[in-house]
């Protein structure tokens, strides 16, 4: 990814093989923001609760908007949703790709598509396609996620995915 201010289509692809690069999130450059993004996908695909909570801001106005959680604000609510995802049977496996990066001096937005699957109660892999944007801020010496928006194109898909998490 290029440095601050250059909007570009990238070759970013972060999925199950992603690494925990949380130690690199202190880099104030765009490389630090990309490290935070990869760390999120590492945490999600490996159900690493600690890495996920560290990647998300605890700020009361950090916000997650997606079909599973609805609109959630604050690191505590966001962390609680991921706890439900990890505790249930969904076993989400996604790869974030087709990414356009919008880096700035203290913020970075990554917009693309998550492709993968989740596992239903019978053990069947159910395809998952989500249009996704993730926003990060460089604050207090490191990059953290402050906003996520996800949308699913298939209107029937969210209900099936919501049930195992929401109950």
C-alpha cells in the first residue's frame, strides 16, 4: 500500500493465513494501518479474543454496523458480539480482498469484499459474501479500528447467519 493520501486499488488479501502483526500497529505510516487490518483478520479467523479486542478501539463511539450485530457502539459492545460469534458454532472463515485503500495521516479506510463461509449447526459450510469497509485511526501511539460497515447482498443470508449468534 502506498503512503498517506494516495487512494489506490491494492493487492491486499487477508484471510485465515493472516498474521498477528499487532506489534507493527505502532508504526504511524500506512504500513501500520495495514498491520492493524491484517491483525483483525488474523484475530477473526483464529478466534483470538485478545488480539481482536486490542485491534478495536475501546472508545465509546467506535461503531460496528453489520447484519449480525446491527449497530453497536463502544469497544465493550463490539467485543461482546465477537465473543458470541466465537462461542457459537458459526466458525467464520473469511478473506478480505478486492480492496481499495484510502490512507491519511491519522486515519485509513479499507473498502472491499469478504468472501468465505460459516458453519451451520449441522456442520455444513454456508457461503458468505459481505461488502465491507473498515476504518482505522492512529491514536495514542497505534492504529486501532474505529468503524466497520458490512452489507450482505442476498436478503435471505443474514437471517441464517444471525440466528446462531443472536439466538
